[in-house]
C-alpha cells in the first residue's frame, strides 16, 4: 500500500479530529456531537481527502465509512494504542 497516501489520509483525519475538538468546545460548549461523522466528512472533503484518495468522494460516503470505521475500531482491539486516524487511514486507502 502507498505509504505516502496513507500518511496524507492520516494527516487529514488527525486535522479533522483536532478541528472537531475545537468545534465541540466552542460551538457545542463541550456537548458530544452526535453528528461527528458528517462533520468530519465535510471537513475532510473540504481539505482535499479526494485528492489524497485519488478519486472523488462524497460527504455521505465518507460519513458512512467513518461511522463504520469507528465501530470496527472500538470492537477490534480495545487495548490498541493506535489512534482512530492511524487505524482508519490504511483502511480508507484500500477503498
């Protein structure tokens, strides 16, 4: 698998995570964002995830993937020290 592509995807996902944390704190006043996957997807699309993937990706497709990936990450290895972004990037690259 292309390590540069995975690194680019991981960077976008990590940036989305950081920006979303700021959004939750400032806009939602610390309330958990139930629509986080859509927020991440919009952010990722706006910040070039399609270029990193080498194809067009929709917000809806990406939000569904993020939700699924979050659930798989939570159940696959709860003791894993890998961040969700690091765990998700290679799986996203393989789509």
